[in-house]
C-alpha cells in the first residue's frame, strides 16, 4: 500500500539530526508523497522546504506564512512568495487562515492576510493549505466571500463540527485528519469523520506535532500517517487499502502531483 502525508513540517529543527533516517522510515512504511509546509516559524523555512523538495522526488513544498506570524508579513513577503511559487516543486500556498485560540497575531492582521492569500491562490492557480482554530464560522465566511468555487484547498488538521465540515465540503474543499483522530478523547471528531466522502478525504501527520496513538507524546514523523489511516479505516468500516489509495489519489489530485 502507498500513502501520502499531506501536511508535514520536515524543516523543523527537531529533524536536523536524522532527517534522512526519517525519510527512509517513511518510505519503508509506504509513504510515497510528502507535502512539506514552509510556514514554520521564520520565513526561511519556506526556502528550506523548497530546497528539501528539490533534493527528493517524493517531496513537494507548500509556501506561506502561518496565521501565528501574520503580523510579520510585509509587501516584501509577498514578493518572495511569488518568486518561490514559480518553482516546479512548489504545489500550493499556506498554511494560512485564522487562529483565534492563541491569537499570536492581531485578528485584524490575520483576517487581512488570509484574504490576501486567497486572492494570491486565485491569481497563481495554486491550492491552499488552510489552518483554522476557534474561528471556523469566520474563516468559512471569508472563503465564501473571496474564493467560493474558484479556490481549491484543504482544511488541514480538521477539528471542527459536523456543520463546519458540511460547509467546507460545499465550498469544494478537501478535509484532512491528523493524529488527533486517534486520541481517546476525540470521539466527536471521529463521528464527523464519518460524513466526509472518501473522494474529499486527506490524511496528514502535521509532524513533528500530534503524534498518533500509540506514539502520542513522542516526536511525530511521516511514517506515522499509516496509523491515522488505520483509525480512519476502522471508524468508517473500510479496508485500509481503500483509505490509502483514496487519500493518495486525492493528494495527487489536489496538489497536481506527477503520478
């Protein structure tokens, strides 16, 4: 079976000492595609994500600025993102969105730059990797206003309600589940999972965070995306092979990866 990790932060310093071994373990586990998110702290992680993708045929980069860091965005930021976005291994923009749980950047800045990223995605014809926490209704409203029917993307690490999931599906977006879906206290999320069509489902690690059971509390890595797929197979009463095939195909379709 072949899997895809649709959202991982492999430029994180936690991987600096063994990144090649992490990639070897992923490939041994059947992980055939990894989408490396450049929005990891300072802007230089975008350049590192592109460099990493250039080195490995099974890695692809998404570039952007996390909503936590929206207050740091300047006009120069968008110039540099446009330059990176034209690299053939860059397959999307993000992660971008709204995070009203931590409020690390003023909400006004988050809203303004979320809208700007949606417009940039439309201009460049790239999908968005979306991050939303404690702000689903407002984020969905902005997506409707700025990009309904015109922007493709995925709500990464989905933790919303059934109502939120329906709204995202109506917008034509994919929904991605992380290791959270394996947690003992995530029964409500597993119930929401049941309503997501197989054709709109992605899986991810969001590593190095959110390691799934039985690795919870450890550093997460792409090989563990298989555990996410196993939980989804159990919850939806589908064969693991069907989950692997569909989520790999969906990742390739959304990010227009070579097959």
